[in-house]
């Protein structure tokens, strides 16, 4: 039995499959720790994208989530800084400038 199992593993497990498994384990663990840090004290803002980045090495869904997370973070930063919102990679149309106040009338009398 042991010989058959070993032979099956040699035929089945390739480098790509093993790498995918290791990336899933490490990235999933980092991501779960980051999600736990949302409730527990810790730098969840740093750890969650790190976990998604590790998972993104092998999995498309993680790359998609990481892109959405980056876009949301950029949007939040721009709103805090008072910049216009980005729309699909393009800047939003410029807002009309507020009307300028008229300069005060010249009240000086000459000689």
C-alpha cells in the first residue's frame, strides 16, 4: 500500500500543484490573521493586503480583490485630501469654479 501511495503521489503532485498548495496555505493564513486583526488589536490595514498579495501570486480571485481594495483605498485617500473622484482610471470632469468677488471700489480721492 505504501508503495502504491508513493507512486500515485509522484505521478500526481507536480511542482506547479505543490507551489499552488503552499501559496494557498501561507496566503490564506496571513489573510485569516489580517481578518482577525480587524476585531483584535493589530495592523489589519497592512496584513490583509499582504495576504491578498501572496494569494495573488497563484489565484486570480485574490488579484481581483486586491485591485478593488487598492481602488477603494485610493478613492478614500482622494476624498480625504479633497481631490476629485476617479472614474475608471480617468479624472472626473472639473467642477465649476466659484464666482469671484468683485474688488472693492476705489475710495481714495485725489488732490
